[in-house]
């Protein structure tokens, strides 16, 4: 457990009147990461109403402040309320790019070719996104910007990641250039069944260079939000590994 230290003080115009120092603890359990202020050994928790705030009218502001800080010393904050400095969590880091795959999608679970078809995360995929955030937190890895594709499985992964990290202020940029490889006529087919039907040699040939998607395919991405913003002349009907690299690298650079 890492322990950070913070202090609270009240000052008069001449000198410090009261100085309280207490540890801020960071702990993790299997369900959530907790940030809390630990209670001093032997200290008792009291309600606000039990403290006598019988300051007479006209009493010096400093006396009231002293009693206020005594009240704060006795009243332990609720878990997750205390703010931990980003610098304490992240430290000094060299610029780096963190590559994170989206969580399992519903079609991953069914072993189907997905590509540009916009399927959601499975329940396991959502859990994987949260676990990825916890691993980043444990390693002290922080970042300033998130880039993802226009596919909902990557967008939802980004949302869950930032929610778990309590980093809602980090911007997310969606770009169709970061979409998965377009599988063309393979889209929607079960991988195992296709391999058995085609044989190993033909399966591998078509997996690397799939036939183009049919014009009347219900999986045509130009019909939905995934194709929004993609110039018609750049809308792929199928992609090889090399085609995908040529699409992504200009955006990367």
C-alpha cells in the first residue's frame, strides 16, 4: 500500500494556529480502487451534531476555525472522496503510445469474421476493459488523449477505461482510419465452418486477401454510422493486411 501525506492548517495573521497531518492511503481490492483518508489510531468517529459549536456571538474567527479543524480531524471522509494528485499517481513519464485492443465483442464470442461490422462488446469484453484500466492504474501509466476507431466496440472500451480511471476529462478522438480490417465477403461467416468448407490452403488465401463484399450485402458499412465521414472513393469493399496498413499509416504519421 502506498501512503501519501497531506496537511491541513489554519492560520491567524501572525502565525499558524493549528496543524493537522494525516495519511492518505491508496488501496485496491477486487471490486474497485479506493482512495481514502485513514483514521488516526485511537481516533473516534463522531457526528457533526455531537460537536459543541457554542461559539458566542463576536468570538474571534480563529477560535471558530480551530473548532472546525478539530471537527474535521474527528470526522473521517467517506471512501473515494479524497482527491489524489495526478502527479502522485503518474510520476514522471517519457512520451509513449499505449496500444490497447478492444474487449471481446459479441461476434468474437461466436467466432465470426467481424471487420467493419459494428457489433457491441460482450459482457466479458466489458469486464476486460475495466480490468485493463486497473492494470494501467497499478503500473502508474497515465495518458492525455485516447484515439479509437468508429466502431462501437472500441468506443465503449474507451468509455469503460476512462470511467474506471476516473478520467472523464481526457478527450477521445474517433477516426474511421483506425477501423479494423475490412473482411469483405467473409464478413459474418463463422471462421471454423469456413475453414472446414474451404480447406486450410484456400481459407488462408482468402483470409489474407478476401473477395469484395457484395453490393447488396446487409453488412455494407456505407449504410450506417460506421461509414459516416468516409469518402465514397475510400470506402473499402475488402482489405488485405497491406491495404489496412496503407489506410492506417497516414493517420498514424
